[in-house]
């Protein structure tokens, strides 16, 4: 992008003003942990980060705090979902690498008279919590096999005037 050439060195005409993103998985970093992989992505030109599903604001809060301790300041988009059922939440957690869905979320879906509505509520609650975490610039709302639910979550979030306290996207 910046040099006007392909990785092979072949020159290309024109210019593509892309934002370069990297993928990441929020974790609860253990003592002594360092974000070496993420630092390498930033050194290579990453301008923002998008994560796998993380339906646990507490994990995001701790992860972002640890990144800040290591001097990492890059906007993050956290992957979230309006979950449809406890069964689908369990499948995502168990089968999709890096997905974090707490047991309490699954329990709420199991206890709900309308799991789809509860999944939407959970998603909106999470959006509100994420908006207050320094370094979180937004969310990537994903709903595999249930894409129609995304527009409703966005509309509901807009109706709630879901906004973070005045701060920069990087905290």
C-alpha cells in the first residue's frame, strides 16, 4: 500500500488508501505476559485491531489495561453477537477459536423465555459496557446464520444513543 508495490516487489499503479487491520483474541493475560505478536503487527503497519467474539466485558477491560501497560495504543473493534440460544453460544465457545462466552451468559440464555430477545439484550448491554473501556473504539457485530439480527441491534443501540464518555478512540 505505502510503497506502491506487491510483496514480490512488482510495482503497481494507482493508490489504495486502505486502513490496515490485524486480528486478535482478547485474553486474561497471565503474570509475565507480553503482547509480542500484537507488537509485531503494529510494527508492520497495523492501524486498528478487530477481535474474535468476546462476550465478556471484564476480560476486555483487563486485556485493554494490560495492553496499555505495554504502551499499546491502537483502536480495537471487539467482536460480539446477538446470540440466538444457549446451544449456539456453547457451540461458538467450544468450536470457534478464541471465542469467549461466559457461563453466566449461557445461563441467562437457558433461563430466558425468549432466548433470541435475551441474546439481543445481552448484546446491547455488552455494547454499553464496551463503550466505556479505554482503547475500545467500537464493536464488530457478527451473527453467523442470523445476519438479519444485526440491523436490529444497531437500530436499538442508536435509539439508546449508545456513546462512550468523551474520549479519543484510543482511550
